[in-house]
């Protein structure tokens, strides 16, 4: 099991996340195998498959300019993806700074690939 997320249950769902080496941004693996900056674009995997996906993407993280690839257990409700843990909820919501200083990309909901 992925060392960062030992709370994963067998019947839940997870997404893959990492940080980009270029700028440190948090990214999420999307269905088209690109890394996106918005959790809403992440591909949700059954927990029974996440370890296999984790091994696949952790092996090619460096060539994709990523560090720290790991799985995050999530809840899905009406198409909305929400991480289970507080730490991952904070990471998913973007910068925890004053609203006046939130980057433009976060305000507009734009996506950037890794």
C-alpha cells in the first residue's frame, strides 16, 4: 500500500496526485493521462486498482517532471470529488492565502498540463 495513504478502504475510490518539479504546483492525474491543476479534472479509480496505477505513474514521474506521486482517497457525490482527509482537502482547494493574492489560474478555473 502507498505509504502516504494507509487509510484507503477496499470499497472506496482514489485519485493520483503529485507536485510538478518546475513550479511546485499540485497536480492530479486526469482521464487523458495528463496532469491537471484542478481536482475536478482528476480520474477517479476504484481503490482495488489504485496501487497498480500508482506503481505505473511513480515509475515515470521523473520523466514527466513530477515528484511525490501518491494516491488520495476521495468521496464522489454528484460528480464532485472531495478528498477524505483534511490535508488533501486543503491541497485540493489551492493556495491557502488571502483571496486578493490567489493566482489568476485558480480564479478562472483554467487547466494547465504538466
